[in-house]
């Protein structure tokens, strides 16, 4: 299933896509693409709007940080 073209998401950027009704955040980290559920479990913050630094994205609502490679939380909500 095609949801986006790789050249539509610049390195260090993210895009929100709909995959069969699920909201998925696609991240481009130096040309490698990662997909995460867009809705963070803390309070439902939109990860596609988060700031990306290296392999980490910061949830825009309360500042939790994730590793996009593993989906591991590397920093708790502020
Ligand atoms: S909803 Fe993202 S840190 Fe709270």
C-alpha cells in the first residue's frame, strides 16, 4: 500500500498519513524512513508535529521523547 512518496518527506521531517483508518507518523531520518503510531499514549499528542533530533522525536504536548527506531521512550513527559 502506497501512502507517500519518499521525496515528499525531507530528512529531519515527518508527515502524517492515514493507513486504513490509523494515523501514522512517517519520519525521515537521514534518508531512512520510520513509521510510528501518531498518537502518543500519554495524552494523545501528535508525534508527526514533534521536533526531530537525530533518531529522537519530541512530543509537542508535554515533551516526551521517543527513539523512532525502537519506539522506546527515552525521555518522560515533562
Ligand atoms: S501527550 Fe505527548 S508528552 Fe503528553
